[in-house]
């Protein structure tokens, strides 16, 4: 079974999340998907930088879903 990673950037200041982003790569297992979710969350926050993350209270939500065959 392959897994799809979905990430969503959220702002604690605005109290909302922005449009979710589906990662284009299918992961071989849940472990690979979820650990990449943590890495990509960190990369996303680093892209904005400390001042922007602090002022917007950004955080990243992510989940891994089993691919049901629509993307294979």
C-alpha cells in the first residue's frame, strides 16, 4: 500500500488554515510518509523565517492517507 501526504499551513494569529497541499510523491509505507511530513513541515516553516512564523504563529498540520488507486 502506498501513502499520500497532505500538508496544510495554519496561522494561530488569523485562526485559520490555508489551502491544503498534496505532496506529489507517493510513499512506500506509513512510516516514510509521516516522517517526511515532519521534515517538510520544518522546511515549510524555515522558508518563512523566524520573524514571519512568530508574528503569524504559523504551524503545519499534516496527515498520511492510504492511496486508493486514484493516483497510481
